[in-house]
C-alpha cells in the first residue's frame, strides 16, 4: 500500500515543520506550502490525496485555496486547521466542501484519525 500524500498549507513555518515531522513519523508522505499561492502551484504539478489547510494567510487565504481546489482537484479531501476561525467560517468551509474543520492547537492523534478517515473516502 502506498503512503497517503498530504499537503500542509499554513503561513506559520514552525507549525509546518513540526506537523510535517509528526505526520512523516506516522507514515504519511508530506509536502508543505507556506502560502496559498504555493499550495495552488503544488496542485498543478502533483495531486496529493489530502490537504490540511489554514484559513488566515496573507495573499490567497484558505477559503480561496479551498474554492480553487474544489474546482481544479475535486477528489482531494481538504481538512481545515485554523486558530482564527469562527462558526461562520466553519459553516462556509463545510459548504464549500471541506471534509472536516479543526481548531488549533489540534491533538495529533485527532488529526491523524481525521486524515485516515478522509483517505478512506479517497480510495
């Protein structure tokens, strides 16, 4: 069985590094993007199975990335992971097709569980 490919998108570089290491230790193949523009560029070249996406970022924000991803790569399951979201943001993200919506700081076990559930839908 091949590794589940996850794209982490967040403007907090330290969080990207820590989360990437933790997911790789759990057997995921991880790519990172520190802004929405980089995330969309990565999607043009290689399609991950899953995306973990922050909402509040400079440039193209998480909702913009989610909208674009739904149009160009509809099979990718997107999990929102944000520290600044509201109930209104959660409702909008779910309406736009997000698989789940988690608040930072998320427990790594909970995140891995959500990723595995999302990957099961993908296969």
